[in-house]
C-alpha cells in the first residue's frame, strides 16, 4: 500500500558517551529508528512506513518496532551500522566513530515500495547511490538528510567531506535537511546560511531545512526564509536523534497541509522534548502544541 511518508535507512547500534554517562550507553539509533518512533507518537492521520536493513544484532529492535504497530520491513544485511557518538558539555558538538557498516540499498530491493514522500536517512556515503535516488524520484517526492553523504570513513574515524555526486542527487531532491556544519561543507565554505541555502536551492532543492541545534532552525522555500526558534528544554540530556526528530515533525506537518513555517515550529518543539532524555521522541502532540503556544 502506498504511504504518505516512507522512511528508508539503516537502524543502527549506537553507543552514546556523554559527561553524564562517561561509560557509554548502548541503544538503537539511526534516522529510520528515530523517525519511526517519533511518527508512532504522533496522531496516526498520516500513513507511514519504514524500510531498513540490519544484521542479527538488531533483529530484536525490528520486532519491538513491529509490535508497537509500526509498518517496518527489514531487508537484512550481513552486519549492522555501529556508531560510537561522543559528546562534550556542548551537546551541539559530536565526535563519531564507525565500528561496522551495513549493506547499501539497491533499486531491486526498493522497486515494490510506493510513497508520496521518500525520506532517505543517509548515514554513510554509499547508502544510496545516485541511480537509487533518481529511481525513487520517479515515483514520489524525495527528502534527504544529507549527513551520511558528507561522511567519509577513514579507519574508524568520520571526516566531513563534500561528495562528488551531489549535483546529480540534489537535482532530484525536494527537501534537504542540513545543519550549520553540513551546509558549510556542502557549499565549499559558504558560512552565510542564507547564501548557502540559496545556492542549494539553485541546485534543484525546493525546501532547505537548516537545523542550528539549540539556536533553532532556518527554512528556505525558494522564495522566502522562515526563522524558527529553538525552544529551551527543561534539561539537556542527549542530542542524538534531534535532527531526525525535526525531520519527522516537519514531514508529518507538511503531509497534513501545514506551511513551512508551521511545520518548522512543530518540528522544533518535538526536538525540545526529545533533547530532555536519551532515546527517541516519546511525548504527545498535546505537549508539542503547548510548547509552540
């Protein structure tokens, strides 16, 4: 059955290291994981599904998602993506290591899936080849979280680099989510966010979402900019998955006909609630609306 939103991406094994938890906490993660749980806690007036590929170590997480009522399909992989994420006191900054990788997605694997919007949760550069994006774009709108395309793994360390196929991919991208560091890399050092967003729009992207951590976000729809505030949380615990939570809220609201501005405010409020604990968004639409006011 065709979905309003289909998120495609690897669920990951994450180890989260923070000042409050210096020994690290092991949990599931990845765009598909955080988006799925966020969608599950919102009213089910948008049809949603997940396509992922994991190794045996994460099969129990697939079962948990399925039992919760999330429509999830696991394509299988010889191994899972395993990230180690280390944060200092500033939760906007992260050091990352890749302990293992999963199998990339292929056209053959995805040919039977249909959606109005395909949200591609890239985690590493080879997750979605350009031809896969082009194929999916022939069937629906494309939303890309750019983070994975800009990650080059050397040994186990992750380095931020531009990627050679960006113009080919972005030509077919309707919505692009970047943060302030990624837009710098993507635009070859353009530090003015508005100029950077305009450049990305010239490459073919219809809506550019620039997340700025605790400082909020900036949305460009090709015509005007929307400045979205960062709502202060009661406490800051774990930023892992905040960008994915933002994307989930934004796509959910847009699917219901909200404007870019309205969708951005809802997404930002969801991030605030997620930031207050380790793990995915688990609050309610009522709590989100209370923050937005």
